[in-house]
C-alpha cells in the first residue's frame, strides 16, 4: 500500500473522530439544556400545586357596591398576609370590567380569615377567607363573572347573578 493512501486514510480517520466528538458534544449540550428546561417546568407546576384556591360562593344584591366572595385555599401550602394581598379580583358584567387590587378604598378589596384553625394568621390549606370587593358604582341586575387570582397566577372563577 502506498504511503499516500495511508496518509489519506489516517487523515480521514482523524477528521471522522473530530466530527464525531463535535457532534457528541453538541448533542450532550442540547440534552443538558432540555433537562434544565424540564426542571424549570416542574418547579413552575410545583408552585401552582402548592398555591391554589376555589371560590366556593359569592353574594351581592342589585344596587349594592359590595360583593362578598368566599374563597377556600385548595393548595398544599399556606399563604402569608403579604402573599394574600398580592392577589387580584376581576369582575366582568354590566358592560364593565372591574380590576381590583387589595386596599381600603372604593374599587379595591379586603379580606378576613374565617376559620383560622391554628390561629397563626396564615391562610392555610382548607381554610376560607371572606373577600369584600368594593366597587365605585352600584351593581345593576344581571349576570357577573368573578375571578380571584393569586400572586402566582392560579385563579378561580365564579358566575354570579344579581
């Protein structure tokens, strides 16, 4: 076998090895990125399972500026007062959208913890809060759509007829 063909085969073997090593490196880097993305998704799902709620009842009457909403913590963790206050109330109906943040004025909402079984001031799993949504104008008769949104985006919806 001539020396030229041996050198060619040797060069091709080295080139093939370099290409294979490069492709393997790219593959493992991509695999690590996919694994990191999956970890982030799992953490996001974990937080959504930890913090959940359900509106169990709501009440108001025509001409009133207040809607009472009872919300149960159906998650696996309790919420501190600061986290509860970061929640939002959205009310749709009567050709209006009311977006309410926590506060003490009109067009805001406040709450009280109804059954603080361990008296720690936290909204623990299976405990209920009573939300008082205050509107700047009286409610007209009709159907309303209520949404309570926690700090992490977990939400509960409820239909109310006034």
